């Protein structure tokens, strides 16, 4: 069992900021260019994944190029986030609070990965993503529209 700052588990992991990438995205820079310039920034991959998933959902409800692209972008953001989490002391479990904005790139990537996995019928991956979000921060799934 983990606890946010309690004695029952590891301390929350607070990822460092990717200020250049985050600022560029907030200034409406093309996420493709931001991901190319900052490939380790999960937030850039999350932006790409979310946009692709929205396009794919709006298309016709069938599996399409955008849904698959969303899955791939989200998986990239997820893996880049895992790398960074591990470099910052995460052992594969424990709190990664949604409230810490630099954590949101990773958590958003996991959220889109869950949605895209569900869309293509990958139910095991969908369940793993929900479990990961629950372990990271019980509020994350609701923040990401996965409740």
C-alpha cells in the first residue's frame, strides 16, 4: 500500500520540469516540432497522442490511422516517462501525483494509451494502464476522463 507522504510506502516522485517544451506547447508551438526538439519530454508525446486520439474518435468510430498513431505516441510518452521516473527514484510502484504538473505528461500519456488500447480491443493493456494510474494517483483516472 502506498501513501502520499505517509509512512506506509515510498515518497511521491516529483519529476523535473521540461520548461522549454512546456512553454513551447503553452505558446501553441507545433507538438511535432516540440517532440522532435525534446524527445524525452512526455508532455510533447501526450499532446500528440491526445490530438491523434481526438481525430480518430471523431472520424467514424472505427479503428483508423489516428487511433493507431495515438497508441504509438502515447506508448512513446509512457516509456519516456518511465525512464525519467526511474532516474528520479521510482521503483515501479508508488505515488506519482497528478497535482505536480511535470508528472502530467507521463500520466496523460498513460491515459491516452488506455483509451487507445480500449479502442483497438486490447483489454489487458487497458486494465494495466488503469491499474498504473490508480497506483500513481487515485485521482488521475478521473482527471483523464477514465472514471
